[in-house]
C-alpha cells in the first residue's frame, strides 16, 4: 500500500477519494519522479536507498554478532562458526552445530561429514560457491553433544536474520535437530523427510545429516531421493540464483 503523496499527485488522489478509495497497491517501479529516478526508500536492489545486497547485509550481520556470549557454549569454543557461501544464491543448507574441525577453522561442514556433503551437492550441480551453509547454533557443544533448547534459542535470532537476509528459495535441513528447529515439529527425521515443509513461505526439505550416512550406509538412498526432490524444486524456482 502507498501513503498519500503530495504536490503533483493531489489531483489523482482527489479523484480516487471521490470513489471512496484511500489506499492503493503500488509496485516499486511505479514510484518514480520525473526523469525516471525512484523515490528515496523504494525498491529492493542496491540502488536508490533500498535493500542492500545480500552479501553486504550478511557481513553486517556477522559484525553485529561479534564475539557472541549469549549462552554457555561460548566458554568452550575456539571459533564462532557463522556460515559460509553465497547468501544471494537462494539455496540454504542448515545443519545442527559445528564439530571439532569447524570449531578450529571457523567454517561450517569441513570435516568428514562436510566432505560427504560436498559430494552430495556436487551430484545435483551445487557447491560452496552457489549455496549458503550454516548451523542452528554457531558454537561447538562440548564433546559434540546435541545443543540444548536454551542454546538453540539463544542463537535463534541469528539464524532468523540470516534467512531474512538471504530470502532463500529453498531451505535444506540436515538432520533431526535442524529439521525440528525449522519446521517446529517434534517428529523424528525419518518421518519429517519425504515431504515439503514450510518456513513461512519458504519450502523446506528435511533429510538425514551427512554424519548419519557415515555411520549407516543404508541412509544414502533416501538422501539421494531427497536430493532429487531438491533438484526438481530448484529447476522450478530458477535456483541457484546467478545474480541479485
């Protein structure tokens, strides 16, 4: 909806008011001053005072997070593992928590499970330059235990802002903890996978965590089925995005 403008638009609004119309839906490209320049504050690109590019916004968010000390996990971490990849890609992978290798490097999914994730992504035309990868919590839990509910809650605002920055076309939740966090369900991953969920308007595909595949070879087939669903969805939605 558009607020009532002033000046040269008064005649238009007076005419609309005579029909009892006091609000009008307006697309950003309609809000142009003479000469073709958009009014300040409109638009969603990097020009005209509108939305910043996703990469710039994600970097600004990382600066805001800083040396986070919002929960007990900060006491035992080496590095905070914020996320990595292209935030403009529209394809967002979310895991559970950093492990030992991630804690040392500050990068998500760099251990054995990460190498397997690389191969899974490669099979459907994805890699770390055309996706974004993060976790529900940004610090390693001691002994790689599952994050507690309050630890996940402490990190929740960061994850939600990462999603808001990316405006992803699809989210892939890796493992039960990530899937439950995104879907709000309490079901196990075996029941959550195999159907499309939603985070707001964003489709969510839940699948097994790569670490589970390292332990149980039989899980590779269902993960491949999930990746085929993802590939079809990406084709339908025009993902990954090549520019934004």
